[in-house]
C-alpha cells in the first residue's frame, strides 16, 4: 500500500500558507512600535507562503482522501515543518542568530513548553515577541486541528489527522462530523482568548501585553512579555489569569457542555472532579504552609499558592512569586505537580489526570479482586 504523497504535500502546503499568514499578523505590532523587525517578519512569512502556494498549486487536482498511514505521517511532518519555519523570524531579525537556539525557541513555543533562551525579554522587538507568543497559541490547540476545520473547502476528510493529533486518552466528540468538532474547538479557543484579552485590557494592562498574555495563557505556554512574568502585574490581573489557566486545563468537551448548560454531563466527568478537587486541596495546604511561615499575609499566601499550583498543574509556567525561596517541602510538591498535568483534551501538557485515575482504579481493582481474597484465603 503506497503513501499518497500528493495528499501529504497538499496538506503540508496549506499549513505553510497558514503559518506564513499568521507570521504576518506580527507586522501590525512591528510597525506600531517602530518597525525594526518588520523586514525580518515579512521575509519569514514570504519564505512560508511562497513554497506553500507552489506546493498547493502543483497538487491542485488531488482530491482523494487520506488514510491512517498518511494521517500519522502528515502530523509528524507538520510539526517538524512548523517548528523549522517558526525559527525564521528569530534568525532573520538577529534576535537569536544561532540556529540551534532559534530552533529551540521555536520548538519551545510550538510545543507550549515555555523554556526560553532569551535573557532579556523586554529588550526584544515587539513584533518578534508577538510571534513568540503566537507560536504557543498555534501549538496549544494545534494548527492541524484548524486545518481539519477547513478541510471541507479542500476536498479532504480529516478524521485520520484529528485522531493522530488529538491529545490524551479521550475519544469525545462534540459533533458527529469531525470538521464541525474542530470548528467548535477552535471557536471556544478563540472566544476564551479574546475574552481574556478584553478583561486584561480593562484591568489596565496595555493592549499589546493583554493580547500576548491571553495567547500564552489559553495555550498554557507561559511566555510573557516581562522578565518578571506575572509578578510584574497587579493581584487583580493574577486572579483573572488563574481563572483562565484553570479553564485552559479543562477538557474542551467539558467546556462545550458548559456552554450548552449540560451540567449533568460536566459533573459526570471523574477527571474534571478530580482536577478541581486536587487544586482545592493543594491550595488549602500551600496557603496554610505559607501563612504559618509568617512571611506572607493570608491573602498573598492564598493568591501566590493558588497561582503556582494552577500554573504548574496546567504546565503553563507563569510565576507570580519566587517560590525558589519557599520551603524545601513546597518545592518538592511543585516539582511533582509538573508530572500531573491537567485534563485530557485540554491545551495543557503533562501526563494528564485521567491516566493517573486509570492507574489508581486499576490498582484498587487488582487489590480488591485478587490480593485481598488471596490474603483472606491464606489467613483462613
């Protein structure tokens, strides 16, 4: 069974055009703040759009569907392609002139890892910083899911790509047609991002920073325009970011059910209940530990503790305080939270809570169904 290379090239070409177009959105901030990085951004977008347009034109007569083999190959090649071209603005602008470091920054953004090679973020051009934030937003929901949403216009079915790209051990669909599912996921994603940007702007964060932090919060990526991250902003802004980090860590099917007011379906999720319960339990413990230490008032203890717990469990990576100065026990707890992850089907990273639940339930079932009866039998 041969691979349909024409279909693979056509979809990768569409992705290149989309990435190039998204790069050019950074030009707005580049020109507004002086335009020193405009040429680099323009050239980077052109280096994506031109080969993408050529590849799409050469495969314009391709209409056959893609199978599982092509689906997995496209997802793998798409991530390789996106991270490779994503470093162009860093290289062409000279902000990160070394190829390995520029590639690192691009991969960190697209995978929403949040690690950075930039030592002085505030000194970087605004257009480049916006692209840096945008890479996390693209990688958060996944540009492949966006591509699936527009597949009807291209004559493709997208179930193979959606299955290959979907995060976590969940098969929930919010619509029978996979393209409609992808559209609804992106509408929720865009809607929450826009809502957060508006709220942050109303709380006296400037337009540029509100857009950047909205992008990286909903992507649970953690890139900031400030060297001090969220510690540079007021407590009211930190509380708002906490709420939206929690939402970003929820399975998007649950968010969809919430918008439809299907509360029974929302609360039926064991993972969702465990997610909220874990945040609540840990917040109480960390708040008590910080307040008992005597160095923090109760409100600051609650806010800093809750912020760091949510930021770590969702793998966002924002910081509101220097928790490296806290007790060794709290630092160990935060280290372990990095392995928890939030809900499957969210934009967060990590192992995901559902996997921990499956593991615990399986161990409990084995204990009750095998080991305890065997122990009783031997005792008898």
